[in-house]
C-alpha cells in the first residue's frame, strides 16, 4: 500500500482534557469520520473530592467522564450524539445502576452501543468508573432509524 493510499490521522486535543507531557498515549485520534478515544476517568476531580472527604460516587464520576469524552468529540468536530460505542469499566458491579442513570441523563434516549465490565481496580483508588469510546462524525444517533417490526 502506498503512503498516498492511507488516511491521515489527526490528534484530538481539548483544553478540558489536558494530556500530561509524560503521557505515552493520545487522548484521541480522528481518522476520516471516525474518532477513537482513550479511556477517561474523573481524575483529578475525583482525587480533589476524596481529599475534601466528599468522594464522588459512580453517578458523578460517570457524568464527568462523559463530559470529557464529549469535549474530545467536539474538538474533533462533532457532538455527543456522534458517540456510537463505549466500553465502561467499573470497580464495583453494584455501581451499574448509577452508571446507567448517568448515561440516561447524558445521552437522553439516544444511546450508543456499550459494554460494561467490572475490573479489580483503576489507576487511582478513588476512581470507580473509566470509559473509552468511538464516535463517527458522519452519524447522529438522534436520527437513527428503528427497523419495522
């Protein structure tokens, strides 16, 4: 395959989701109409809340994470309804209902495909939720068509 046959990958950056200078990953890439996003957490807000003695619950963390994903998709030229797939990692499967409530509030009935997995832990002990996502800038889930029964 010649280099001219490849699609350019554009780094996605958003001020609301700063990348550490020492990071060995990218927060996101736009490749044509597709946006691929790394797993996002509620850090540093979760760390600050825990230090104040008021740790964030799964609902609050999920909304913060979805907001970061939205900021990255917007930086790529889209909006929240371009998100077509998420993978949700929770440290306690009992949090699934709070995560679901946050997803309902955020996506307002236009839900992407999703996988939810319980994991033994995330990078910091106060974290309860991490989400990675894929978006298509040429798809708006608000315009999705349900098949005839």
